[in-house]
């Protein structure tokens, strides 16, 4: 019950956070914030760092994530034998890009047009890479966390997943294809979706346990 309450807090926190961020973006109240962060991040530009940022932006792409779902699907199905968890994982990973597409079409925010290190089309808010990264690595961390009994193992999973999410988000700002507010908006949008899916999953598992005990 405590975990379900935390999920509800995460859901509504992400929901209201995204609504507030959307308002700030549309009202153009974040122009100074975005510019200050972009200047700070792109001020670190170096050949080696650019290569690293391009790597992180690639592994945060939808193409790479779709490929990566295949071995994870096989691991969940054949090794852990978690059928329901597969549905949870796939619903988060594959519905996130659809949500991102719909949100981008609604907000119609143009991408930054200064100092791009890569070229890309489409709208800017919320960031698709940020949404995909958050959804993929957070739901993967949740599913692995449930099967790791040690405190050290669980902390390691959280640290690694957090690092990947932040690195992918940062790479989009560094490469000049997103505003920082796009990244934050993407994290919040995926946060509410992931929290909702996990909440329904937990509720379903609890009902199954109650049914088993009653028989």
C-alpha cells in the first residue's frame, strides 16, 4: 500500500509538473533559463565529449531502444519467466513514442536554431529522446529491482539507470537539438506514464494474491 501511494504521488507530481512546464514553455517564460543552461553545457564542447554525446544520443534513439527490447524480451520470457512483466515493459516502451508524437504535434515548438552539432527535423517539446530514455531505463530498473535481493544490487541498478537517463537528456542539449525545458518536459511526461503503468501492475498483482489466498 505504501508503494502504491508513492506511485500516486509520482504520477500526480509528474502530471502537475508537466502541465506547469508546458505553461512556462508556451508563455515563453523559460527563454533565459534555457539559454543559460545551453551556454553552460555547450561551453564544455570538446572533440572527445562530442563523440561521447553522440554515442549517448544514439543509444537513446527509438531505433536503438527497439533493438534492445529484443534481448530483454527474451530474458524476461525465458530466464525470469515473467509473462505479465513483459506486457508491462512493452506497453511502456512502445506507447511512449506515440505519446511523444501526439504531444509534439500539440505544442508545435520549434527546435533551437543555433550551434547544432547534428541535424534533425521535427518539433522540440517534449524531447522524444528524453521520454524514450526515461521510460525504457526506469521500467527496466523497476523490473530488475524486483528480482535483485541485495541492497547493493538495487542501488547499482538505480544509479546506472539514472546515469543513462541524465546522460541521454544532456546529450540532446549539448548537441544543440533541444532546449533544457524540452528535456525536463520529456522526463515529466514519461514519469507520469511509467508511474501509471506500474500502479496498475501493482494493483493487479495484489488482487491476484488476494484471490489466491481466498481459495
